[in-house]
C-alpha cells in the first residue's frame, strides 16, 4: 500500500525486463492488471511510459497487436472516468501515445472534432497537434485532411512549426528524403523546428523507412556539433539511434564507434544513447 515501496517494486520489475530476466509481455500484463487501481500520478506515468516502451520496442509485433488494444481500452476508460483531473490528463496522453488501432484513432479524431471530451480538460494547441502527428504517423486514412484542417485552424507561428513537426511523421520515402536534406542543408529552417520534428521523423513504427538515414546522421555529427546548439546533439542522437529497433541498426552504430575518429564527448554521447538500442 505504500507508494514508495510500490515504486521500488515496479522499478525492480522494469530493471528485470531491461536485463532480459523478465518477459516484457509479463510486465505489460501486470501493468494492465494493476494500473486501473494506481492513484499516484507520478508512479502511474512511469508505469504507463514503460508499458508503451515495452509494447513498441521489446515485444514481438504479434504480441503487441494482442496487447495494444487492451492498453488503448484502459487508457480511454481512465481518461474519461478517473476521479482526478491530473489522472485524466495522464491517461489522455497515454491514449495518444499507444493508439494504433482504428478504434483508438477514431477516439483521437473525435477529440479533435469535439465529439468526445475529457471531463474538465481542454485540449491545448500542442495537444491537438500531437494528436495530428500520431494520426499522420499511423497513416490514418483521414490524416492528411485532418492535418490540412488543423493548419487552417491554427495559422499562428507555433502552428506552422507544429505542422512541420506533424508532417515529418508521414510514412513515405519522399518525405523522409526531403526532411533529412533540409536538416543538413536548409540554413533558413529554424533550429527549433528541426529539433521538434526529429522524433516525428523517427516515429517508432517507421524504423524500416528511417534506417537508411542512420548512417548519414552519424556521419553528420561533426557538422551538427559545429553548427547547432549544445543540446541539439543529444536530440539528434536520441531520434536517429533511438528510432531504430533492429540488430542491423545496432551493428551499424557499433561499427561507427569502432571506426570513426570521434571527439571524446561525441563518443560518450553515442554510447549513452545506444544503450536503449542494445537492450532492444
């Protein structure tokens, strides 16, 4: 019953998953069983985030397809019925993060249109754009029309930036090629636009599309270090290495570490970021 002890237990279970001692499916199923009763917001956020990581990175696709709808249903229910407003917001963000089936995408679209509302919660512009981004990344049939409608609804400077972010999630080779070229060669594109779009470009379900850019992204590190602000480098590595899930990508990163003449700080940053890919 003590929240601190619960946090320790959940932390130990997650460490066991990351050390390949506990089947990630067991972790997800335990989370699905216990999360409805979790009242501590911080602990719930932690368990939800790790559950989504397990679904997107650690279990096989066929297992994810069995478990993701259960997580979607739980998130949708708690988003509407949790007694705490903070928990309703937490579960709304969980639904946005896990949604991939037609049913869950439909709920997101209903929130954008106003057909579905979270009690006591008003969608901020960035919430709306994050939903649009998710729909684009999942290749929803209505995604392009929704993106165009949101661009018309929010023509502000931030709206244009968030539109650039959302469009980077398009799952097609032409988009990836155009964006990557802009990342390295378009000096007129604001750096914060690029940084906010890196995760969209490397969406979790698009690693096959983005793998061809892993090598060029690593080769560009000296340029990135020279031309970008200090924190941009970590965002770049987290996106391009963190967006990968395959042994081929892992080998590519370690081959680069073994052969490239790198500054010590760059080598350490890569080693820090590649840990998640190694564990995946």
